[in-house]
């Protein structure tokens, strides 16, 4: 079972910055550098997922199927 982790407290400035960044992401207003970082992160997540599935006989140990 995965235990829940409470969200850290955020100041109003941090919340506003988060909303600003999410709006830019959702509208696709990213620089080439930001796009490259997101693509690298996506590739790495896919690679790790495949490693986990391969080591567990094609089954997801977290979802148990």
C-alpha cells in the first residue's frame, strides 16, 4: 500500500508562480530549452517504466496486473 504524503505548505507567491507556470505549459508557451527538458523527462520516465515491467515479467508491481 502506498502511504499518502501531505502536500507541503505554500505561500501565496509560490501558488501564483505555480499557476503561471501551469498556464504557460497548458498553452504551449515554452522555450525550446523547456521543451527539450520535458521531452528528456518523458523519455526517461518511459525507459524506467519499461525496466520495471521487464524485471517483473511484464506485470506492473504497483497496480498488481
